[in-house]
């Protein structure tokens, strides 16, 4: 557990130092628990998520970085690889392809890349996956855009 605390403290210092370097990701450590983090990530441009800000919750195991963090969307998102109700994310690096070389920041980057390049063949959201697999890109983009507007964009006025 001591090693994981040291690693997380190192990542915390890097995040503080590089805040301006990555404007798409804002990682925040819980004040009272270094094993709980949240992130705000910006929806990638030229996707239905553009203009949205999505909140992620990180639960970091005591064996980190040997085991991956548990990450889920707190913001509702219509995406084939994200469970609509729980926010669970289907991403290989969070499961069997994890490596201690990954950091919380790089996990956020990978999630942003997944948002831009969905994998409809391993869906957690079957409705979204089915739209993409059947070739209804317009339907998928329109639903994803609607949920982005409803859940991830600041309310006007």
C-alpha cells in the first residue's frame, strides 16, 4: 500500500505541474483519500461529444499500479462501450491489457480516444452498438449528441 501511495502522490504532483499542458483533462484527487479521484474530460472535437464536459470517477485499488483503477462515467453518455446506467467503461487497458506504465492521466487520454473511436463489437450499451453495427451512423451521432447536450453541456441562462 505504501508503494501505491507514493506512486499516486507522484502522479498528483505531475498533474499539478502539467495542468496547463493538457487542457482537455482536469484530474482532481479527493482531499481526504488519495485512492479516490475525479476527472473532467472534454468531448473530442468532430465527435457528437464535442463541447461536452464529462465527469469520471476513479476508485484506485491498494495494489495500484499493479492493478488498474476502476473508472466510470458519472455523466450520462450514449456510447457503445459505456454502460448507460452505471457508467462502466469497456476498455482493454482497464481490464486485461493494463500495465503499470499507465497513469491516471494516460487513462483519461485513452478514454477520450475511445469516445472518438467507439468499438461497437463489444458493446455495454447495445442500443448504441446496434446503431453503429447496422450502419446507422446518423442515428448514433444524433442520439449521442442529444445526450451530450442534455447531460454534459452547461445550461444556458
